[in-house]
């Protein structure tokens, strides 16, 4: 399974996937959360609708 960064951002914004920021350049995800997401996709889970993300730049 491959996901674009924008899809991952949508999962995080929708609360489907939890993001853990480690320092300014590293983001981690729990393996069990990703595995759960993959299992949900296997049974026809639809990605959340796109949302506008706020940029902090």
C-alpha cells in the first residue's frame, strides 16, 4: 500500500491516524495504527474527504 503525503495529512486531520512529531523534521506513526488502517482499507474503508490544512509558515 502506498499513500501520498496529502492522503496521510487528511487521515491525521480527520483523526483516523495519530501523528507523533519528534523534533522539527521527524514524524512517527505507531505501527499498530498503520496496520489497523491497512486492514480497514482492505474491507473497503474510504479515505476521509479532503480538508483544508492550515500552514504555520
